[in-house]
């Protein structure tokens, strides 16, 4: 019987003792637990040392008849258990229990009934927020800069990607650590299968449906392949006010008129002056085709390019957060 684990793990350790003779053991342990409080790590360490010594002497003298499990819980944050690993088949529990969410929603509804309703925000009325149009342009340009720069960097920096999971490794050969959790990882004993990485390994494509009218009817199941899907960031920018000729979208200049809970009609915009076609349009960059990519010539240029790429990434993230 190994009781040495009590020294190091403080978690759970099975141990045995005879029923009649060692009945005092449990009370001894409890006494130790309550007397020393088990509140701090030091007190826990000292109590556990005493505890295992007592066990050794008792067990060596007595007959082993049944197994008792002792669980010592330590509230010290450093010793907290790591989060449980859930396999892909298992459903993760909600971070906040569903009952709590429902209760909070009921309370919110109760509160909102007593308070006067505020004005409806422009997106719900079918309009774009004017002050966010420049942000949307910046985000779209930052995304294109990011893609172009990453393509250039890929020409000079070796990058490996696992064929089974989302892990990537910068360097001529992939790392040897057995941390793969992709399909059939157990067959490969967690070893990654490295191959040459492409842009999509770094910038994982996330797509969204492109909607002509954002307030229009919901996309039905039958329409799922007929409606085009574009990168989600691009769609976000379009809905925030960037006009791309290849993805037309409906722009309203007057708020919609609601005639029911889910029904509405467009306001009459005939008396409004036509939009000026000569008005300056924000400049949108273009993606460089793969064949025309020019890699940085020296290390200094490469470092500068890498810095600009990171800036573009941050710009895209911050802007997207603001738009959402
Ligand atoms: Zn892998």
C-alpha cells in the first residue's frame, strides 16, 4: 500500500486499515483537519505529513480489510485542479448554469417593463451608423494588408501545419511534442503530422452569409447553398457601410416603418435628393494574387513587414469589436 502520494498530491489517496483496531484513525485525521484548519498551504503540508506518518505505523501493524478513500481539498488557488478535459463527443457544461441564465433573463424583463423605452438604434431601423463607416473601411483594409503581408512572410519563413489539428509551428521542422488532439490522434500516439502550411492555416476562414437585405427574411434551410457565403469580417464591414460592387446590399436612407411585430415597410425616399455619384469614396485595397507576391529582400525589411502585419491584425481585431 502506497501512502507516499499523500505528501505530494493532496488530492485523493486510497488507504486501508482494519475495522475494529483502527477506528480511532478516522477521528485522529478529523481532529487534525479541524485543529489545524486546512486553510493555508503550510498548515495543509504539516497536517498531511503527520497524517501519512500515522498511517504507515497503523497499516503495518494491522490487517487490511477494506479500502477507504480520503479526499483533501485545498482552496489555495495555485493547487486548484486543472479544468477537466472534454472529448469532442461530450457536451461541455454551460459556464453559467441555464437555470441562472433564465432567472437573470426574467429579472431583466421585469426591470425593463417598469422603465421607459429608449430610442431604437439605427441598425434595427435599417440604417447604417455614419460614424462607423470609416472604421469599417479601416477594418477591411487592415484585413487585406494582413493577408498580403502574411503571403509575403510565408515566402521567407518556413511554417509547418498539422494535417489533423489546428496547430502550426514556425520553423523548418515541426516540434516533436505529442500534443495532437485531432482525429485518430490515439493511433499516432498524439504525434502531429506536419506538412507545409498555407495562409488558411494561420488565418482560419470563418464565413457568413452575404445578405442583400439585412432586415429581410431569415435564410431557410433550402436556400443554404444558393446564398453566397463570404468571409465574416468582410460581411461585417459591408453591413457597417462599406460598398463593394461585387456584393451589393440594400441601403436605406430613411428608417423603416413597422406595421407588426415582424413586419415592416420601407419609408418613401422619393423626396430625398439622389446621392451624389461624384462623392469621394473610401479607398479599398486589393488582394495581391499569389503569383505576384514579392518576398522581402533582407532581414531588416522582413522585420518591418512582420511588425506591420501584427499592427494590421490588431487593427482588424479592435475595429471588428467596435463594429460588433
Ligand atoms: Zn496535430
